[in-house]
C-alpha cells in the first residue's frame, strides 16, 4: 500500500547503475576504477618499496637481505594476528582479545617449557586449548547470551591481562627450547622460518574463508544475518565458531611470539598487538577483494605498513612515526576506497 | 468549534491535483476541501492514489503542473511542493509507525527534531523542557510524566506522544493540518478505541485532521466527512453522519456490498501437499487451510491480519503456540528453518533487502546461499560448478545482469527478486511460501516472476502466495483464502476470486471481528507484551 508509487520508479535507479559497467561513454574510468580499487594498495606498496630502495636510503641497507629478513620475520606474528582478526570480522563481529590471548599463550608456552620443563608439544597444546576456551567464552557470550561483541571482548581482554599480571608478576620468562628458537630466528633457504608458519596459517585461513561452506556462511552472516537465518544457517553456532577460530589463531600467534622473541614478556600483548592487527584487517579489506575482509589483502596491508616503517626507521625518523603512519595509512586507505566504491555504485 | 461549521476558508484545499508516474496516472484531477476542525477521512482501495496524495502533501512527491495546494494562507502550485513547504504551512504527519524513541523519555522525544533548549554554557535546560512537556501532556491528555521512557507507555499513548510532538509548535489548534496515516493499523484492538477517542478530542478542540485508514468502522466512529478515491480519481466527499459501512464500501468499489457469505469449498480432489490445522502463533488465532499438490493458493489479508506470520510459522521461523502442520499428511513441527528446508519447504520473505539479500555478495553467491554444501566435494569448493549453475539460473530465470559476479545490490528490484526466487526454486521445493513476491518490482518483471512460479508448479511445487495486491491474487491463484483477524474467514475459487470481493471480505471481516470480540486483552500480541 505504501509503495504503490515507489514501485514504478524503483526499476530505473539501481538497474541503470548495475548496467553502467560496459557503457561506452565513461568506459575509461569505469574500467580503471575497479582495478585501481583492487590493486591500489599493491601499487602503493611497490612504489613505496622502490622509493626506499632507490631514492631515500641513507644507510643503504633497506635492500639488504638482512633487513628484508628482519622485516619479514618481525611482522610474521602481527600477520597471524591480523588473520585472526578477520575471521570474526567476516561475519560482522569484533574480537579485541586476540592480542591478550597471544600474550597469555606466549606466557603459558614459556612457562610450560621453562618453569615446568615440559615438552614442546604439551606447551603448544596448552596454548591452543587456552585459545579455544577463550574464543568459546567470547563466542558464547556474543552469540548465545547476546552481549555486544565490543563489550564482551574488551572486557575479556582486560580479564586476560589481569591473569597475565597475576601469573608473571612482571617477570620475563626466557626460553631455551632449540626447536622454538630456531623457528623464531633461523632461516631456511634464506627465508625466515617463521614466515613459513605465517604462510601456513594464511593458506588455512584463505582456504577456510574462501573455499569452504563455513567461510561462505560467515560471509553471508556478515552481509545479512536475518537472511542467513532464513536460508537455514545456524547463525549462533557459526558466530561462536568464528570466535573459537580467532582464539585459536591468536594462540598460534602467541607461540610464534615466544619463538621470535626467545622469551615471554608480560608487557607484550594486549592492545599493543590487537589494534595494529585490526588496523591491518581494515586496511586489507580495501584491497584485492574490496569491501571484504580477505587474506591476501590483509597480508599485503601488514607488509605495506612493515616496509614503510622499516624505511622510515632506517632513515632515522623518530619512533613517533610508527603509530602515526599506521593510523594515517589506515584512515587514508579506507577513505579512498569508500570514495572509489561510492563512485562505482553510481552517483546516487 | 466542534463539528466545524465551515465559517471561513477551508483548512486544506487541494485543487486539480494530478500525479503521473511513468506508465501510470496515480492521481487524476483530484480536488478536495477539508473544513477546519474536522476529522476528514480519506478512503480508497489499494492503488486508489491515497498514498500518493499524502506523499504530494508531504512534499515527498511533486504533483503534475496545473493544480494547487493550500493550507490556510499558504498556497503552492502542485508541482512546487516540498518538505520545506509542508513544514512551513503546518502540515504534520504521524504514520502507522509513530517513530518514537522507546528508550528515551517523553521529554527527550518531544525535544528531538525540534532541538533542545540550552543554557549559555551549552547544557540542556532540563527544567524548562520538563515544564514544556508537562504542558504538552496536559494539552494532549496523555497519561505520562516527562521522565517516563516512551517504551513503557501503552501503544495508543505512544502514538499520542508522536502527535503531540508533531503539533507542539503550533500556537493554537486552529492552524495547520494533522495527517494521520493509518495510525491504528498496528495497534491492538483495545488500544484503537483509546487513540480514536483522543483523535476525536483533538478535533473538538479545533484541530483539523486528515485521517487515512482501511477500517470503515473507525471512519463511522470519528470522522465528520469522508473523501473517497478510486483509481486516482476523487469519487466524492460526503458527510459521514447517517452513513453505514456498506454505503462507504459502495463508494470505494463503485458497486453495492454483496452480502458477505463465505463460501467454503473443499480443496477438491487434489492430493494434500500441506495442511494447517488450528494454527495459533503470534496474531494467528486458529488457522485451518489445505494446500493441494501443484496448487497456487493465495492468502488475501490486510496489513496486520497475520498473513506474514502464517508463512513464517509454517516455515519454522516463528514459534507455534498450538495447532499442527501436516506435510504430505504427516504432522511436522520445525524447530528451525533448516529443518523446514530439509523437509522441502522454501520461503521468500516480504522484505527482500532486510531478510533475503546479501547485498555485498555477488549474484552467484546469492543464488547459492543455503545450498553451498552442494559444491563442497573432495575438500574443496567447486567454484566452477557453482559458476556454471549460476549462469544456468541467470538464463533460466531471465535475470538481467552483467555476469554472475555482479554485486547483488546493483541489480534492479525485479532482478533481485528473480534471483531470490531462483535460489529457492533450484532446490525444487515441495512447498514454496511467497510473501509479497512482487513488492517493489515493475510490471514486466512481475509477469516474469509469476511465469517462473507457474513453471515450478508444473514441476510439482505447491505454492502459497501472500500479498495485499488482490488483483494479482485473482490473476495468479487457483484458489484464495481470506485471512482477517488471525483467522481464515472465507475461501474463494473460480469466478468468485474477484479482487473487490476479497477486499470486501477482508474489510468486513476485520470489522465484524472487532465488533464481536471485546476480549482483545488475551490476544497473543497482548500476552507477548
């Protein structure tokens, strides 16, 4: 009844926008815009790399193998965390506990190995169990109790930080497990071993999100939860699963963190790790598959920021640039992709 | 001036207003005058043009050139209306959804939109606001304090708060026009009388009110005069005093009210695909119906009749309080949607954007939503097979798209709906439930959509269609049942399936129900609250 007039007009607007792609008049822009949107970050990354490698490299070490290895190795853990972040984001949820989970599992791994002299497999298993349990608690509160995910995970992050302080009491635990330390700092064929761990995690997440029904379901829930329920999806169970997965990935990041650092420092973890991971996830959503949280975009975002910071640091730009650049890149990229996206959707 | 004796100029004057949309003339030379201090009812069937008239008045649409609108001294050409003009002229609107903020207090609701009064330091002057609100509550006789959250008020009072908010800046009642657009449609019966009494009081105090409704008994109860639109034309304006509901029905439909005799025919010799017995859920109060195999059954119901709930209850998306559903003669009870789907049911919801579309996902992904697992073989997702199926569906269902990867949100309404339909028909459901399948869809896409439904029926699918477009039901259905007040009140088939007959039955039964059922307090909707 209320739409008797709207109906007649609705045919023109969206339809016109939808078929605008191959329209000859604006062919140039309409063909370039999607590519620019998809590969914009990649192009920037390449330009930035060439810039630091050729034009602004005072110590002359940016291109050195040692620097490349160092950057790649250092950002493997943030990379895994960023991948942990995108899983709940895909289905429209937030997980702010990932950094804290990484901190806690780093501590638990180091404690099992050093204080209790347990085997490595047990340390890793415990870390994974911790990640699964925290993820399940988050997921239960969000999906079944209906607590806002922001509040749930912010609160849980604080709880975990409290537990870390309680156990570690400020002391750093140094590990000496040879397998773990070589995973953290040795290279294989010139590539830091820890990068293989990141690659393995990335392949698994890529597969889960892009090539399994589970991933498709998460995307559907993120797009329209009501419609997802009405096509028969068990939305609550899937949301719970997304948190369990992000907790598990964060636990893996915790183990890798110990491996990389050779110790578990109770000061490392929490929001120091969470926020850059979320920033990378959002930045990554502007690239490769614009508008979607995706693995390749996320990895690109992590290393874009990583090499930019490395280049700046090598040229003795102060420490303030780290936070400043990360934030500015995020806001600029998201704003730009919103503008391009709006133009793509048509003038309306 | 109770009853408004029409001393001076009319409060609202519409002269020669036409409105043409591409392909249709929604309004055709309509001229209506509304006396000050009257409750002036605006009646008309679906597509009569009353919504369009209201929208032109609100400035949402502009009329065709040549006519004129006047509210008191404010006069505007019919093609120059705008929301700004409507506000300045003092035309205020309160819709079926009163648009109040339930968690905010009455005082805050009053101040929102109008602006909060603040002190020099920028703080809200709560005392002044409270004082003003007390004045408004008294003037509009709403039983509430300024600090009550609006959500705690009874439904009629919430609408009255919306009315008070709309009228708060008027100096007196003798200016401006209050337009109430189906204000009772979503209220429980017990609340309707409270609101109607309030509306009557406001008119007695001198407020001019244009009252749009479907319910003839409400018109008889509170309106002074009534204007009737049919097919975009103004049929006439008459005094309500001394008229009966059948007089009004005759004006609305242009022929006398046939005596309402529900003729219930058995579903015929068809095998029973789906049977519903004594279904109680939400507003439904004991629905019985039978759907034959390969049949298209229409459900004619007005807004609020429970038509949507009937489908969601069958589909397991809404809890059933009592009664049973039989699929192929076997009782079933679906605890969730996927159980209903496994049993061979499909459901296309009314609100496509909110309940069926995955806007950022591709057409391909939208087509295979709900059956993704089918492409999961050998531990990987068969993108190729999915794409091939998507291209097949695009061709089969005549979806116009640049390719199967086109983002869903960029398709037109009709093509989106065809895609949603294709999503379900690919599963060859045994029973397909369609809620307003052609809403927001242009005429040619409508025909295509029903052709697709017909083709599915040929393949053995049985269909229940719910829509408020009764002409459409008459065209596409084998049989139609009329749902009113949570019950099936009539069943029509063959030549009886005339749109006007469905409308008569839906209207008349709604009124009859409200007359013979004073125990509205124990309806499910009341209990639920």
